[in-house]
C-alpha cells in the first residue's frame, strides 16, 4: 500500500445527479485513473474468458467494433458474486457480503464452456 496508495475518487452515487460520495480505490489503471466497469469488461474480463475457453472469440460488427457473445452467466457481475462468496467462505469481513449487499446468500461463479 505504501508503493501504491489508494486513489481518492468522488463520483455521484446511483445516477448522474445522485449524491456525490468519496471512496478510496485500490485498483486503477497505470495512469492513476479509475477503472470504468464497461471498459474493464471489454478490455480485460471478456478477453480473459475467451482465453479460458468460456466464451467464443470476439467478432467485428458492421462498424468494425469488437463484439463478444456473453450472457449473464459470464458477465462481469458474476465476478462480484464470486468475490462475495470467497470472502464469506474465508469468513473475512466484506462490504460485499450478503448481509450488506442485495444478494441474500452466497452464490458461486456459474459459467458454461461452449463446444
């Protein structure tokens, strides 16, 4: 933590004109900017799923944009559920644990491989 201290970030909560909240971010890009979920999903998460054989390789749409074929089973939100389940299994306090999140019970990462 001394080498890479948290980045303080203030953003509106839940909606663009929501109450601004400030949090310390531990994970960020190398240029010290916060990571947007959509960008992380497209640049990191989905290519990792392709490499692991969980989802098919990306294709290009009519505008030459990269597109991945995924469902809710492989989406980035599943990573949040996995984190909550792992911290519960380790009995570590977590803000994402079911007692403080919208998920009432532990869930497992459920992905299917395509053949």
